[in-house]
C-alpha cells in the first residue's frame, strides 16, 4: 500500500505530474514555478496560498521518499517527479492519480474526463486503469463501485481522512461540506452568504483574470529562466 502523504506533499506531486504531462516540451520545474502551480486557481481543490520556504521543505521530504529528484547544473535548481519508477505505474495511471491529487474525491467519470487533459483515457481503458490502481492501493472507492455516480479518491490520504470521506459519502453529504483536517496551509476563504447574480458574474470575471495573470507569470518566469535572465525584485 502507498504511504500516506501530507496535503502539501500531494499538491506538489500533483503539480509536477500535471506540468510534466501537459507541457509541449516538459522541463523540470523551478521552485518558483512549483509554487505558482500549487497556488493556481483552476483545477485545484482546495485553493492554497503557499510560500517558497514551505514548498522547498516539502520537496526535500519528497526527495528523501524517492518521489522527486533535484536537477542541478543550471542557473536555477529544478525538480522533477520520479513516480514512474517509485510507484511503478503507467502514464494513464499516473495522469489519473495526478488528477485526484489536485482535486481530491470525485466520481470516476469526472476523474477520467479531467485526467484526459493530461493523457488520453477513454471509457474502456479507464475501467482497467481504475481497477489496477485499486489493486495497487492508489485509488480507493468511497462507496460501492456499482452505485451510480460512485465517488473515489486516491489512496495517499491518512486513515483518518479516508474514514471521513467514506462517512460523508455514506451519509449523502457533498464532500466539500465536510471540513478538511487542521493544517498550517492558508486556504482560500469562502463566501458566508450567496451573492446575487451580478456579484457572481463579477467574481467569475475576477477569477478568470487572476487565473490568466498566474499563467502569464508562470510563462514569464520560465522564459526568464530559460534565457538566464534574473528577475528584478
């Protein structure tokens, strides 16, 4: 069975997997690029606000576990995941795990559709992917598999987290209604009362603009590092 990982470790690995599978020319990621990926507002649940020191410490821990390795020799140290060797999984299987690491519990159909943006997975192959990952312990069903809309999650949660998710699934509550365990991470606040339609549209526009800014920043950082340009403070 895979070893449980912390919330931060799971997010960092999810980012490394996602960027390696979606980039046109996959390159090891700098610490700054990993932080930006962890704090990204799209395809992330929960939303986080992390700083470089805590992510750097997390990478050191993951390196000791054999999950990542440091790439040296350039102007900036970079990181790459080592999960094909460490976990002995295929590319479609890693894409499926990566999706669950980034967004947590969801239905099999949702996970397959979202993982397909990283690696093509059709309905037929998804069944085999999920079955094998369940056998390896990397995927856990939160309710009977045959139930319509049955949800699953990755097997890297702590036993307490898995028990909480299974309890919420059995009770019929939405998973997001169950408060996450205490953590030092700064999570994005949620609205106390539902806004009206105009505010909803405004918030959606703001979220879209912020996401585009984050993605542009990541592109600029990667371009600067590729050209050997040191960013001004």
